[in-house]
């Protein structure tokens, strides 16, 4: 079984105002096509871990592997490229550019990657929107759509470069139960139909129970995986 992500002995210490050991000897792997969730009380280190796994935070000790390649220690420029190519990210807040259309928002990461021509990026973005049943919103301004629709747009944007793994930090935390269920259904479809790997930090036990595996954290350690 291929592993798309592996953390080996990840440690993280916050230095200010005093030293605080926030992550302690974190070891785990995410398999190809696996939908895993990370749970734990507030302050257990979930989001801190996710930011390290997504290469956004490089101030840690230990080793991080993506597609069996060691990515710890690479330059910010290389990590930015790796992140854009291989990691899709969905936050609790969608971070859409409100003055842009839905389509333009989805196209942004692919334009940044600058591998495909504009016409192909536009076509890919439309396909992602259609896949999430929001193709009809393509030319609406992001400020004009509902909260649930915005989160779908954020998922489409995270998928535009066909990432190896999709990560989420409380992606349903801001949604009502109807829209939260919708996001869960979308994630399950991505896993089942496209073989996408997903790793999601959540407080929602019902959401976590619907994933393949729950990684539980307590006081900066993994207590069950």
C-alpha cells in the first residue's frame, strides 16, 4: 500500500513567551485513497500539526515525507511549488476573493502554478464546479453566494491542481448541519471516485466517525491512530 504522507518524530516547540512543547514525537502515515480525520480537544496540537504537514510551517524537528520524498529542509520556494502542486487545502473560512467571480477564484492556484494555458485552466475550473454541482455559479461574484456555496467553491479551488492529498482545518466548523453533511458527502465521493487521500482536522464527532480512521490527539501526542 502506497503512503502519500508520512510524519516521523515531528516535534514542535513554541519559544514565546516561554518554551512550550506543543507537538511531541508525532508518527503516522496516510495511505493513498484514505480519508483520515484528526480529533482532540482545543489546544491538543491538531491545527499546529496540520500546518506542518501542509508545509506552511517549517519550524519543527523530525521528518516529513510526501509521496515517499523527504520534504523537510527544502527551501520556501520549493515548498511553495510542492504545496501548490500536491496539497489542496480547505479552511474553516473559505478565504475567497469577494470581488472575483467564482470561476476566477477557482482558477487562482492553477494560474499561480502556471503550467497550463489560461483556456485549459478555465476548462478545468468549470469541470470542478460542475463536479460539485455549482457550475451555475461560475460567473457570480463570490460575495453574492451563500456560505455553503462558498465552501464548495473553496473545495473546487483546492482541487484545481489535482492534488495528491486534500487537507482540511475544520472545513465544516462554520456550516450548519445540512451544509456540513454536504461537505462530508463531497469528501467521501472524492475518495471513492477519484481515489483522493484526505486528512481533516475536525471537532465534529459524527464527521470523524464517517471517515476511514480517527487519529486522536491529546497534549501534543497521538494517543490512538
